[in-house]
C-alpha cells in the first residue's frame, strides 16, 4: 500500500517528523496486518502543546489476537517516551459495533482526525443520534460521580486535586462536543470556544471547567490554598452542566 504524504497545520515540524518515524516503525512491524494509521486528539485540533500533550493514534488492523497485540510491545517501549500513548486497535467489525456502543468517542474521532498511512476506516461511518444521546448522558453523569469518588480515594489532598482536574476535563471535552451535536449547534474543535458556546447557550457559569482547562495546559499554577477552591468551582460548574443537559435532552 502506498505511503501517504501529509502535513498537519499547527503541529511542530519536529513532532511531524517524529510521527513519520513512528508510522515507519509500525508499518514495518505489522506488514499486511496493518490497514491504516490515524492521528486524532489535540495534535489534529490545533491545540497540541509540546511537552504536555499526548499523541493519540488509532491502528486499523485486519484482525488481532494476543500475538498481533504483542508485536506492539517493542514499539511501545520506544515511543511511550515520546508521549505516544498506546493506540486504539480497531477492525472493520469493531467500527461497525462502535456506531451503537461508543458513538460519542468514535464520532468525535471521525470528525477530527488525520490519516497518516493506509486506508481511512471512517469513510462512510455513521452514528444514530439516539445512541449518541444515551452515551452523552451516561458519560456526563459518570464523570461527576467519578470525580467525587477519586477525590475521596486521593485523600482530598491538593496534590490529588491537581492531578484529578486535568484528567476530568480531558475526558469531559468529547462529551461537550457530543452535546453540541445533539443541540444542533456547530461543533467547535477548540476547547475554549467550546466552553464559551455552551456557557452562553445554557446560561450557566462554567468558570470551574475553564480553570481546569488552564491547569491542564500549564497556563496557571495555583497555590495550595487556591487548589481546593478550584475543585469547589469545578464541582459546582460540572454539577450545573450535568443537570442542565439532562433536563434539556430529557425534554427532547
């Protein structure tokens, strides 16, 4: 299969060269078992921060078993040091099931990804909005419950909060874009405009989510006294958002 020549706007050339080397390693390791390599996440959305953001990839394979997955061990040892997280492994059958079971995640990838090599499995991929609504509501409420649980598990320390806030907002962002789809609003790929749009639409205060996003990006460094207040604002904003979305989608 011929290689794909690409340039990703806004992504540092050093990172693009790194990705080209990664694709070369993966294609050599998997040969005919590999059908496609896709990049998604902040590197495609134009919000990649060198030294902070991970590189999220999807490997489209013809089939997999333990032997096939084991081939990635050596690749992971090398590339995890370069912030390349373990990729999603998908087959055609997986993607067909995903339209019903994980519509939120896969529609998010479909709408914002770059093909680095091979064939694009998302061509012609469709998600039924009724499945999307169910997952949005489930994941949104689940996020709030997990934040509370993990806060207690971490002893409610400032250190635990500093780790938890970026993790929570990261998992929340695809849900917010899913909410925009369900509302029939333009889906915004950049996260700050995304928060502002939903804040204005629902007329609620999402300052707590914005703080968590700034913390995730390394744009603020709150002191020990401020971190608990940030967590309070985050829980307040997230609670308002969950309640509002549930009410709005429940009416639909």
